[in-house]
C-alpha cells in the first residue's frame, strides 16, 4: 500500500474521517463544537492570531479523537478480551483527547474574555 497516488491517500484519509463520523459520537460532538467555534469566529471577526489559535485547537482535538478511535479499533481487533494493559492504553488515548479538549476550552475562554471583555 506504500507509494499510492495523492488522490488515493486522500481517499483513505477521508474514509477514516467518515468512519469516525459514523461510529463515534464523541467525534460528532467535537465536530459540532468546532463548527460552533467557526461560527463565533465568523461573527466576531477577530484578529488572525485568534483564528489560528482556535482552529489549531479544534484540529488538535479532532485529530486526537481520530487517533483514539484508530487505537481503540486496532486494539479491539487484536485483543478482543479485556486486558489491563490494553485498558491502560485506551484510557491514555482518551486522556490525551481530554487534555487537548481542556486546553481548547481554555483558549476559547481567553478569546471570549479578550473579545467581549
């Protein structure tokens, strides 16, 4: 599967995003949050640095959720039974999503304070 054309690789990536959209409620919720951030940005029209910070945070949260979903699916396939080490790996991946989500909320709060305060 190495050295595929760009369009093939893009298709694989889009399939992954679509699969996460169909299977992961958390991903859909986070996409809704990202859309809300874009709406607020369009409404408030802040300086470009706020666009960069907020959109980067949205991308980090969505990317982390995609990694989390990929890890969960792979581990469930490789070892379907409960195993403490696999549980820790899944929990750590979920924790990474949580940490990035909390950071994104903090950046959004800073934006709100700067924009509305």
